[in-house]
C-alpha cells in the first residue's frame, strides 16, 4: 500500500516537472531514444557473441548472417585492449 503511494507520488512529481518546462520533455524523449538504441545494440552484440562462442551456425552461415569471420582470438584481443584502456589512471 505504502509502495503504491510512493510510486504515485513519484509519477505526480515527474508529471509536474515535465509540465513546468517543455525542455524537460525533450530531454526525457532523447534519453528514452538513447536507451532504446543501447538495448538494441546490446541484444545484437549478445546474439553475435553467442553465435560466435558456441558455434550455433556453420562458418558459412555465420559469415552470411553477421558479415564477419568468426575469429575468437582477434575479438578477445580487442576486448583486452578496451579493458586496459578503461583501467588506465586518468590524469
């Protein structure tokens, strides 16, 4: 019961903030569109990774579907470089 009241209050507060300034609506729509794109990219990446790692398709089918060769070691090297880049201290 209390959870529902808190949720209703949060929706009311969000609605009031959106009404106060029309720019807020544009920000919310932009964030929703960005989130959708991130989810679609993540799903595509997950699909390709599962196909690559577990060899769901033959080599020809994989290349036809994804447009790239299934080179696991090369992909791992790329991921390791990206991880090292994030681990470097920021000056």
